C-alpha cells in the first residue's frame, strides 16, 4: 500500500506524458519554452487570477514576493509555527524576522486571536516593523482569509498565501492560491499538483507585482537579461516540468472529486473513534494529507506499520522549538496548540487512487486498535 500513489496517476496519463516530453525534447527549448507560458495561462484560469509566474520551487515562490516587496532587516513577518520550515526560512533568508503564531486546534491553520496578539506585541515593543502575514493552507485547507484580510487591511500588512499544499482547494467560492496580495505554491512531486522534480509558482492580480516577480526570478533583469535592475535569483520552471504539469492539470479537478470521496469515507468510518479532519462550511480541501488525532498516536503508528499500512507524522516539532528558529519572537501566551499537535497527529494514506478495499483495511485496523485500547482501559 502506498502513502501517496504517484504510480497509479502515471499509468493513467502515461501516453500523454510521453508525448508531452517528446515534444519538448524534439523542440529543444528546455529553458523558458512555450509550455511554460502555456502552463502559466492554464493555471491562472484554473485558480482565477490574472497572473501566474512559474519558478524553480515552492521555497522560491515564497521568497521572491518578500524580495519584490522590499521586506528585509527590521521587518516582522507573522507565520504559523505548525508547518514546514520553508514558511519561516524565507523570512530569515530575506533578513527579516519570522514572528511565530499558534494554529487553530481544529483546522490547523493560523489562529486569528494569536495573530492579533502577536501583531499587538510587536507594535508595542517597537523593535520591528510589522510588514506581512504568511498564512499556510495546511494539508490542503484554505486559511480564514476573511479574518486575515480584515486584519491585514487594518494594519497595512501584505498577505502572502502559502498554498504549497492546497492547489485544487477552495474557500468561500475562491480557489486557494488566489488570496492575499500574492499566492505561492509548490509542485514538489507529492503535492496535489506535482511535477517530476522541483517547481513552484506565484499568483497575483497586480500587474506591477507580476512584473517584479518575473524580474527577481530572472536575475533581477530589466529590459533584457543583461540589464539588471534588481539583485535577483535564478529561479525558473523547466520546460519539461511545465509540459508534465499541463497534463496533470488536465486531470486535477477529476482527482479533487476523488480526494473528496476518500476523505468522506475516512470521516464516516472514523469520526467516532479518533478526531478526524474538520472542514469549515464553504471550504473544499485539496487533501494533500488526511490527519487524525489520538492520544495513542505512537502505538497506533506501530500497529498500522506492522500491518503494512504506511503513516506519516507532520510535523514532529513546531518551528519555534527548532534550533534554527528558537530565538525568533513568539506570540504572547505561547503556542500551546502547535506544541501539543506533534504528540497526537497522524496522517493516513491519501491520494485519488486509494481503493475502497485498501481504505477499508486502514479503517478496520484503526477500529481494531481503538477497540483494543478501550477494552484495556476498562479492565
């Protein structure tokens, strides 16, 4: 059993992938070939934004907006602590400071009260200037952008949406990637929309910002690549990866429907046994991961592993407790949810090609384990 079955997807579109790759190889335009622009246009239409700017990876997709916005030394950027390191890493790379905020206990996305407290703390201290918020659409679920946007407008903060796990998800009738001033995503192979290597993209409706992002991603170029108006990066999506992504984007919506069915089966079978994923009304998760919580997490993981069922723990330690980030500011009152989740959370196999038979085996094993623990507690 696969935790994420990329092989099944590959078999589904094998002929299309081979033809797409052959076209690129035959054409010979391996860097900035026509497939890159074609993919950008198709993805912009899917997400519902004016501009998509492809780049080399999801980390650059978060870093480039900071550089293009002039965020740097003396600036504070508010980020959740329960997420992958890249969200805070890019802030430190830009020479600004990440300020860590707690997450909501049900959605795992940035906690609005903790965010408000962190902003007030930074303003009161006066050492840093609040500049931006990077909400993460964790596990594929869009953050609370209605509340985040209200705060950002009031405090004059840039919102950079980290939609690395969420392309295909939506909230309030808008697709993930379309929120904030700039959205960012990753095409790492295991993502809901992934390529066969590294890749990323940025989303915006701002013409001037799109032009800046393209410049910063191409060595800070001006009119030509030999006219440098910024200190930029070399961050481009390869033509081969763009060609692969075009074929994957063509089946993404169909795969989203399949992911919803898998998630619904999990919830229906498990909600009385463990804490299952919570999806607010009006939202659709891209289901990059399916997370459950139980106080018996470590024992359950071993139990499932012994039965050939793979699971993953995201994330084993919150960022504010990591060696690289432990000296950066933390919201007042601490981050209790971010610190407790790593002890309880477990992610189950989740992909569009998970069969009912395999899912029944997963659910059956979890049910047997919980029943065993319940019986032991009653003795």
